């Protein structure tokens, strides 16, 4: 039996990404129709970092799929400290249908997947936030009138180019055939190997990916404007050093005015008004952040349905 995991955006193919997004549109329209976890079968939701949307959307989604969400505070379990990741994976894998984990290093979630025997889902690591990008692609697809309309759309991201959101936009956006521009200071460029992977994907899908410090060029004619906190979870000790480099990359009304007339603004949240974007943008008419937050639920339900169907042997 083969088991499929979602450890980063490119754990699935571009065609599979489109299939999951279409399924998300279907489950959003009829929330309780698909119940592959009926029984209920349990899904473990573990987190080693703070959470609101991840806990909410996975636990609600698992319940709507007929299952039982077993939420575990990572500090309580001490995954990789109190006992090894491999041992935790083996114990969980005997009792749950899937494992959802928010953690630090990508190596940790890879080790979990190697030993679990059930699908493992990345609910944010230091390098990637692929569930959020699925939700964001769903939000953009709704806005543009279909999953097929993602290709060719320009998504411009402003801020920390080395964080999980920027790196997942590069991979996930390239898979969807989009033009992804990461606008960031030179010291905060994405990891070279992740940019290289996104470029290789873009060659196959017809997408374009680039990294620049030129804010105006990045914003020009963008269909989607995205940003994220300047201080990601785990970087709190660097907060002071991270205050000034990103100021020129703040999304404000002047930046939005450079984007396409129908451009929308997205943000994974939590958001800090007056820092990465002004209140006028996130609370303004172009903001889609509440749809985006809701779409975590629908995108992740579709992902779980798809992973479970592909892993049941
Ligand atoms: N880049 C942010 C995303 C929060 C959902 C962080 O890792 O804290």
C-alpha cells in the first residue's frame, strides 16, 4: 500500500493540485456530503507552535468529514524530546487515519512521514505553509471564476522572502502556472534550492517566478497582492532587527494603486496593522482575508479526502 503525504506544496503534482482545488469547491458547496472519516476515525492534529486557524480549520474539517479530531499540544507530547519522532509516528500511525503537524524544521515532518504509515500533512514548518497556499489558490480561483483561471495570474508578495509563506507561494504558484514575484530585501531572499525548484516547476507549467527588491515593478499589474508578518513564529528574538528592513515593502494604498484595477489583497493572518500592511488595505474593499481564512477549512477537507482515498490501498 502506498501512502501519500503533503509535506510541501510540491509533494503533489500540478494536476493533483488542480484536482484538490476543484474538490475544495465541491465540498465548500455541500459541507457534510463527503464523510470518509465516518466511524468516527481519528486524525491527530499536533502543534509545536502557536495556532488559531490551523487548530480551528482542521478540527472543524475533520469533524465535518465524520471523524474525530485529536488535538495535541506539542509541548505536552514533547515530540522529538520526550520521545523520538519515529516512535511518536509509529504509535500515532496505529491509531489514527492521518497526522497533521505544525512544527519547526522540515526534517522533523519528513521523519514523521517516514515512520507513520498514514498520510502526514504539513500544517506549517519553518520552510513551508502549503495548506495556507492551497487555501489562497482556492480564494484566487473563486475570485477569477475557476481553477483553470489561475494560470497566468500575477501574484506579488511583499515582505520576508525567506519565510514559509514566500517559499510556498513560489512552489504552489509555479505549480498553478502563475507569475509569482517575491519582493524582498536582498538579505531575505528565499532559499536558493527552493527558488531553483520553483523555477524547474515553472519551466514545466509555463509559470514565471522571480525575486526582486523593486517594489513598484513587483506591484505593477499584479492580480493578487500578498504579504505576511515580518516576524514569523520562532523569530521573536530577532523582532527588533526585523523592524526596519521591510518598511519599504509595506502594502499600502499607494502600492495597491500600482496593481491591476481588480487586484485583491490576501494575508494568511495573524496580521499586524501598521507594519506589513496598513489598516486601509486589510480592512478595505480589496481585502479577501476572511474568505481566505474560511478557505483553510474547505481546502484542507479536500486535501484530507484526496490523501485518504489515495492511501487506503
Ligand atoms: N510566516 C508566519 C505564518 C503564520 C501563519 C509564521 O510562520 O509565523
